[in-house]
C-alpha cells in the first residue's frame, strides 16, 4: 500500500473484504489516496465505506476518480440528470427490481466488461435486501488442480452472444479468478469455440461445480445494509448476488460502474 496513506481497516472476513473508516468521500481525493484505495481493493477485492453519506452527484464524482463511467439508456425509473446511476429498488417506480439474484460480475454481458462497481444504499430496508459478496479468486483456487487447468482453456457464452474467458488474470496483480454470470451464461466453450468435450452434460457439470463452489457456506460475506453505506467491488476479483426485500420495506440502491477495455476480455 502507498506508504503516505494509512486507513482504519477492519476485515470483513478472514480471507477477503475490508471496512475502511475515517475517509471523507464527498470531495476530491488526492492521487495518493486514490492509489491506496485501488491497492486495497486489489488486496481485499471489496471495500466497505460505512455511512459515506453521498448525494447522487458526489457518488458520480467519487466514482469518476477510478475510471470512465458507464452510462445507461434513459428509463422512467432513472434520473435523466444522472445517466451514470443505475437505480435498483423493490419499488417499481423507483428503480429496477428483481435483478442480480444470482452470482454474477456486473457487465459481464458487455464486450467491454465492467471493472469496478460502486454500490450506494440510499434507503436500506428494515428486513431483507442484503447483498452477498464472494472472492472469485478464492473460489477458483478452491477447485481441484485438474479442473483449474481445464477452466483456463474455457470461455463463457452469454445469451446475447458475448464471449469471455471463464478465468481472467487481473492486470494489476496477476491473480486468476473466475469470471461468471450465472443468470446470463448459456454455455461454456473451449478455445476452439466447441462445447466442452462436445457434451452438453459436461457443460452442466461445470456450471453446477461453479455454482456449488460459489455457494460454499462460510466463504462469502453477506452485507446488511445501512443508509449511506458504500461498497466498491472489483468485478475481476469478486462476484455478488442480491436478496429480495419485501415491498413493505422500501429499498433503493444506486450503482455506478467503470468501463473496461476490449483487451481485458
């Protein structure tokens, strides 16, 4: 970590995730602090900044310090002044609902897959609505060695035809991690574009193995949101899934995301 910057760290789990306190995200950050946050993210894969207290514009300004932001098509639930913010809510008029209820990396369906996701909880529900996060680095390393070697040669196909490597190498750390979206992947193919082992059965076996590995008890972190919480996740190192909140307990989350590069696929 940058030697000029120190944080108040609390680990979220013994193997990944950290809570950072004492950093005001509401204004511009100096380059040393930005670099220290990036390095911490590469080490811990997700970072929690509790009760950050950001307006929509402050969230955008903070996120932009880490890369070019994705913009989303106009929609009635979105604020037209902030196309960079993707609202997620269990109230139909306030945001997109019933999404991401499975393990996934954001933007995996894009040719330029999303790099960082910034999750800001504007209104936390009293019941439900948690988000689970897991390290796809640790998930990959937990697989048998022969399966790891096999997966290094495989790619995933999304329903829209987008193809990405099943295992990606992080450009800054060299670590290898699964890159999956269990709600949008329709097949796993080998490097020649053929179904693995020319067998749909092998596809199912591998997809079930990935699901079981990500679902291992005790290997993921479940965040119980409070108003103003901000979590940053590196989609090249982590995956997440949401839990539903009852409609009588409103939930509104604002998400901003940074673009990736075509060469990262």
